[in-house]
């Protein structure tokens, strides 16, 4: 098994980006420009590496390779995005890699791109790139190519060496388990499970029992063998279940208007372990959003928009408006799920305002945008 933290370090040892790996400070696939640039790099790395993996490392300063990290990103539908915009799309995975020096909730993103052996191209126009465009890596740059489009194997030996040097061992696994159980979450209940005598999964969370059912918040789940963070949540509540072959996470979201909040199942993620040393992660969106009267939602939208405008102008909010601000992310989310497309635009505007304000609604807003991302790409 490949230790993904070692793999990231080995990739960064190639100080300059090259034809099989790219590095980014962050990606922004929620915006058209960021989505287009991400797809361009995926296309270029797939075409430049037909017989080996290509990689994008996210959360690293470009100038000196300093690992600064990014927010945990659990968009399991990223393959759907690639399939929608690329012909002959590669297989793509996004993994969250913890590093000890990063703050809680911050990780390094590792995108693994596996070509299907055919020329990958844009299926349709996006931003300033035209449908049919083909991209290749020229050193550290992804460039379009209009002629002599031939896939060549130039990196497989070097990438195989890098991956071999990142193979895991018993010492690293034991160190990872001890660190997780004894140091990572001293105030939470921590546990470990072994699957198929090969995979060690650690998890921690704050337990709450409701009618004999255990719910967990502040959940952290890691596959220690590969140093991959499988799930992280600062707020949301989940249920956990497992048998000898699998581990299942059912995530809930807390939504409602006017103090009438309820828990709604959002997504079920099942990690299945095989006897041959492989594992797979299957996710299924099970979300059924609550429906509200459109007249009520028009009032909610206008009230939220007025609060944002006051924040933008630096006008002090009343106590009632402060309460509405606390509920603003969920209110906008409910509006969006009931057909108010402009609510997402307002949430993006709110993100820019709240990020630099003293209010504590920013994390809840990011969680609400994450729900939208899951729903859109399902």
C-alpha cells in the first residue's frame, strides 16, 4: 500500500512541477474559471501520462513548496464533474492527506489522475476554452495542442520509482495508530478497527445517544495505512456502522426555518475492503430537501440580502438581525434547494464578507456550500 503522505513528500522533492505532477495553493471548482483551469490540468496530465498516474498536490506554496494546507474537501462527486466536461475522461480521485504540523481540519489535497489510454479532450466550451481542445503538459505548463496529438509514455519508470519509495511499512502504521489514539483527539473517544488483516482504520467522535441510536459529531476518520483522511466534520452529526468487510458513514444535515429544525440524511458513504488488498469507497446521496412555501422563502431571501448589504456597508446589526445572521447559511441553502438559484450567488458573496468579519457564521456557510456541491454533482 502506498503511504500518501510519503508520496506527497516525494513528489514535492521534485521542486519544480513537471509533466507528471502539478501543485496548487488551492482550487476553486465552484466558480467557472477555477473549474475550467482544473479540468485543463486534469486533461493535460491524463494525456501526458497514458501509462502511469499523474498528480496534483493542493495546499502548497508555489515558490518554496511550503505545506500550508487547505480545508478538508469531501466532494466524492468530482468524477462526475470530469465525466461531464471531458471526452475519454481519466479516473480521478481526491484524497485528504493529514500532516502533523497543520491546524485541525487542514490537510493537503492529493488528486490522482489515471488515464484510460485514449486522448482526453474538452467535451464542451467552458470559460475561455473551446470544446474539442486537447491539452498536454509541456514541463510545468498545461498547453493546448492542435496537431501531432499522440500519447507517449515518458514518465512511467520515474513515477513507478516515486510510488515504490512511498510504500508503507509496519512502523509507520503503528506510529500512525498511536498518534491518532493518544494525541490527535485527547478530548474525544477514539477507536481503531482492522479489516482483512491489512487495513487499519481509526475514528474519533463525540457521541450522543437519541432513542438508543448513537450519533457522532466532530468526527474524524482516517485510513492509517495510506495516511488518508476519509471523513472530517467540525459540526455535522453522523451515524457509524461496520461489519467485517465494510465501514459505513451516514451523514445528516440540520435544516429548518423559524426554529423548526430537523435532521435530514444527506449522504451514505461505504468503504469496502477486499481480500486482495484493495478497497473502494462508494457514496450515495440520500438527501430529500424540505419544501417550503415560496412566499415565505421570498421574505427569507429579502431579509438575508438586507443583512448582507448592511455587513458590506459596515452598518451595525440589531439583535434580531444577528439571530438571522446565525441562520443565514441554512436559510440560503433551503432557498436554493427550493428553486431560488440566486441564493448560491448570494452565498458566494456572503463568503467573501464573512471570511474577514468577526462573525462566526463562516464555517456554517462553507458547510452549506458543500451540501450544494454534493447535490449539484450527483
